[in-house]
C-alpha cells in the first residue's frame, strides 16, 4: 500500500481505525490533486504561490464551508490571504462571532457572568500560521490538503468540529520567499544540494522574519499584527520545520524559561491540548514527538510568545525537515542524543528509516485535526479562559507593581519617540497622554506626558517590552534583552505610584505624531540642528540635493540654545528660509538660526557604500538584510558587494565597505561547504580589503566579522582575547565614551548597546573610542562572566595606511531594533568621505 493511501485513511476516517468507506466526501469540491496534478506530499513536488492561490479560490467557490479573504500584500506585492473554514452557518455569522471575541477580550466592559453567557454562544478561533520560513516548505502545502478535507468530509465528528470552531489558515506570511525557495528547490532537487536554501528567502531578513514580532520592522509582521488584533484568536499555532536528525515533531508546552508575564492560565491550557494531540499522534504511529524541550518561551519576537503575551494560546510546532521534497534515509544511530532517548519529553522515539515529504504532511495533518478536536470539546472553557486571562492582566495592573510606565514627551529625537510609541500601539498596547500636569514619586510631569497604564488587557505585552529583563536561567533559544527604552534611546520611567490611576488621561491613542518641524530665530548666518537619526535623514536629503552640510566638532551657544559637539550646520546663504522650513516640516526637526560665525570643522559628502552580501544559505545572510533595511530607512544609497566583487575591489568606486555579522570569521573567509554557489571572500578577499583600507577606504565591521582585523598588518597588532567564561546571549551592556569623536557624535558619554557574544579584543588604547563600563555593566538581560568585559574595547578605530578600520564589539544595528546606536554606524559611513 502506498504511504499516500495510509494518509488518506487517517484523514478520511478522522483518526479512527475503521475502514475507509465509513466516511463520505463531497466530490463536487476538487481536491488539491485534481487542480495541481499531484498529491500534497508527493516527492519532488512543491507548489508555487499562484498555484496555491488558485486552489484556494477554487475551494472557496465550490465549498460553502470555506472563504478566502485577502488580508495584505508582501514586500514585493504578492497577495496574502486567509482561508476561513467552518460550518456554513458559522461563516454566515462571522461578524457576530468576531464581536463576541472582541467583547471577551476586555473585562473592563464585561462582567464574568456576561462572559460565561458569551462563552456558550461564541466560537473559539484557531489560527494556523504558515510559511514564515519559506525553506520550511511543508506547512503551506499541508494547508491545502487540510482545508479540503475539512471542507468535504461529511462525518459527524468533523461536522461537530466545524460547528464549534472557526479555523483561520494563513497559508503563507512570506509569499515572496515561498516562490524563491521553490525555484531554488526545483533547480537542485534530486541532487546533493536538494536540502540547501537560497541566499535569501525574504526581501530583507530571510530566517529572521520570525524574530520581528515584537518590533514590526517588516511589512509582513506589521500586517499580521493587524490581522491578529482584528480576529483575536484563542489558539495561534506558528508552524515550522527543524533539522532532520532530531525529533520528528515538537509541540508545546515549551521548556523554561517561560516569559513571566504570560498568564499561567494561558500556558496551562497547552498541557490540556498537548495530552490529546500526543495520544492521537501515537494512535496513528507518529512517534518521535517532543514536548517541553529545546524551545523556550521567553523572547517576545517569536510567533508563539507574541500571541501568548496577547492572551492567546500561542505555540510553535516544528516538524523534522529533509532535503526539500526529496526523500532521505536516516539510521537510528544518526539521530541526536535527545531524539534517541525515551523519557518524559519523548515517550516513543522514532526508530529511523526513510523520512519523506509524505511523512511530514501526515504528522502535520494528524496534529492539526487533533488540535481542532480538543478545542471543539472544550470550546466554552477556551473562550472563558481567554476572557479570564485578559481580566487577570487588567487586575494585575491595578494590584501589582509597576502601575504604569511614563514616557516624557521631550526626548532627544522626537521621531524615534513617536516610532517607539507607535510600535506599542500597533501591537494593541494602550498608550495615553496626560491632559494636565501631574506629580508622581516626587517628580513633576508636564501635560503631554505619555502614560502606559498596566491596567489593560495587553499588560503582559506592554510590560515585557518596557521593563528591563532579569533572567537567572542561562539557556535561551534566542536573546535575553530587548528593553524598548534602552534600544531606542528613549527615557522610560517605571512607576509604582498608584495615584497614576487618578491622572486625567486621554483615551488610548490611535497614532502618535512627532511635533511639527519649526525654525527658531531670526537673522541667520547658519542654520543648525541636532545630531540625531532624524537629523541624519535630513542630511542625506540635503546631500542628494547637492547642498552643503557641515559638522561642528566643538559645542557652541546661540541666543536660544546650547549645542553639543557634532551639531549639523547649513550655510544660510545657500538655502532660503522657505526651503529650511520645508526641511524642518519633512523631518520633524527643530532648526535653529545661528547669527555668529562658527568654525566649520567637517564638510559632509555622500559616501559611496558597499554592503557585503554573502552568497550563502539565507540563515547566514540575515544580518546583511537588517543592515539593508536600516540604511534604506535613513536614506543611504549603497551597492551590494558579492563574494566575487570582494576579490576585485579595485574595480569598485567605494569609500566604505560594511561587512555585517556572520556566525564566524571562518565562514566569511572560507565560505560554506556543500553549497552550490561559490561563496566566501577567500584569502584574496582579505588581501583586497586590506589594500582597500590602505588606499584610503574605511572598513566597518561588527560581531564575529570584526575578527578579520586580526588578519591585517596593523601595528601594534590587534588580537582576540580568550574569554570563554563570558556568556552573553543577547544583552544590553553599558558603554562609556572617554572623549568625543566623529564616530561617537550624537550619543551621550554613557549609553546601552546590544551585545551578543562577539569577540573581546586585545588592542592598543589609542585605537579605542569607547569601552564597556567598569561598573553596573549589565543594563538588561542575562550575562555570565561579564567582569572580563569591563573596561574592554567596545569601539575600535584603527588606522591602516591612508584609511581606517572601525570595529564594534557590539551590534550597532541589531535586527533594525536598536535605534539608539544606529548613529554610530551612520557616523562611520560619513567618516569615510568627510572633508576636514
């Protein structure tokens, strides 16, 4: 019997062991095979996005149980859809059921007795999110088969599920990458490279798309925020694939650390669902299923923690991958130690053998159906617990500390302030503004202060983003710190003063706008504005228009304000007042007239930037994508430099080259093995980079790629310290600047930077622009052995011939989230082309 037939038995009879004939199907609704020409799960066959769109349209046209809604578009304009599957009568009342869920989401407007009534009337919403990692190919394909099976089955069990549950399937949150990966796979299937991935499978960030939920820097994630907050699902499954030689499947609950702000009521329900799902998988010979191991729930940027922090049962499900749709054979002894072990986290290890695309589809569909079955059985509990979790969060905001976070309106960069607050609002967090002056904790706050009360349903999300992270467990799957105020350079004040509830506040804001730009002062010799990220955008606009912009290295005073070193200056005779006012309006700047003569130390020029683009698996090119995104946002033009171009830099007209972080300097130089594209800059690339710098260029490095500086003939030599006791998995550390420098203009003498286990350098003091703080080093997050970092180099600028190498020990543009240290990268770029 073919494996496909086994799968069909499992699905048609819905997880019983009865013969196939006991359930009839609606044959008027075409199956995926009838439309595509092959079975879902058939070896060597993957489906392009337009084919999937076409199939789901056919399904919606022919089945009264399915609807298709376009909910957005990808970065490159491909349509993104939701497939909604439920009973015909439920689909006719979708707006009514959405309204019920919205009422249950806010206990401030609903009593518990009313919630119990609505929980009986309502229908829980289950959301299956697919294809965020496009080289994890199976879930999007399985979505077609699953939707068809539910839409056509006529048995009583499926009818009961569809009467009790509304299923929403997002077949692809990344349709651009969906097609890029499939084109790659079709090129290399049936070869030794079938299991590889293209250098990119998202326009910017590839694998890191699933680390952006708490920031929303990508278009796709901002749109899924909107969809989530519209539908407010009670269960949200983010579907993934993992390595082929570990467990066959992971389902929640997760291992420690669990984000402490997640409601225990939400997390505990995962055990209820998991028990049923595990038993059904076991009944259907799906062994090797893992729980409570490997995947934690601490970092809020994932598609499981983010919904959980919104009081949804948010989970990541992982299925063992393979070589695309090529079948593979795995001996039991080849499996990881955990996958071979029998215990509380895996009751029945997989015995090894062939592992195929068909197997992956089977596991996914069996588990999805079991999930719906469990939610259907406990539908009232799921809805009531959703209400109670929202109620719990609101009440904790009244009874526990802190009561609120205060954000003063007067910040160094009002645009970054508005950007941060709008990220909170976009995630459903209530941000209000004071309508009057008030006093808390002995401090006076003016009218217009922003206030985030903790007494709100999404308290867990708000608190997670605004507090400083404290973690004692040293294992995390991702980073341990993301504190918004530190990351953005915005002052955020935590208060436990309960009088904050008595302040006259606005209703929750829909959007925060930075104050309008303005020009202050009268007769001007110069116009000046602050050295901020917003100022950098204005500078790039002026340089694009061939206008002169200068930087003043010493502080100075006007009749209105004192200016810090690094202030940007324009000559008044080159710009009329109307153009200056237009510039202020466009970039929300306060521009000051300066009537006295200044010493204009530096004239800025638009740098010719080369951004290194590694031709390796997309999981290794993520940092380049984040850098790309940041440069684009702030108006920098750049050329992407491939490995091949790195070997012929004399043909490139560049002022500065950026090499973003990689997993290792060895990968940068030697490239990835068993990959179909030539990659790695090689020893010739190292020589070319050294010659580029000696001839007057600037090389900017951070993270692991900074170690390439040890290959250069810099005297005295720069080395890497062996600090094996340092264990910092993504933490904010404080950095101290001794003397202002061009690269550090725009930042205070002490600031927080994001550090994630890059090398520690042994370097001459004269090359060090900033160092890690001697005391109170850890600002947020978990760190071990950090005493070895105290007073060590954080920013290095080493001369080499006519040029220089700039190395950041931290990550200045980390995942496009650390606006506070962007300015260091931007200054490094301008430093390459500035005229003294």
